[in-house]
C-alpha cells in the first residue's frame, strides 16, 4: 500500500491537519483508530480462489451434480476467505 493510499484512508477516519513543514498530522480517537485499522485490513485482504485442478475435481466428480459442484465451490471459497 502506498503512502498516498494510507493518507487517503486516514483522512476518511481521523481528524487531521498539515504541519507548517508540510507533514500530515493525524489524530485518532479509539473509534477512529478502529475504523482505520478495519479499512486497512479490508484493503490488505488477499482473495483465495480455487485452482483449476480443484474446479476440475468438483465439476467432473460423478457423485456430484452440477448444482452440487457449484455449491461445493462456493462453500470452499467462503471457507478460505472468511475473516
């Protein structure tokens, strides 16, 4: 994440000003700091998908119908991407 992105998120959640030197000054209350941390965590979260082998196994499994394979794929994606 770039400094510009961090400043943009901080500006959304904190009281801020600019020092005469040009440096940004941010002041966070507890709730603001929690909101800032949540936004950073959401931004930093990496999506975990399914490999082509996993998809092939699901969709060519004779024991699963197509709808069941889709349901299994959705369940795996949710499990891997829960926070």
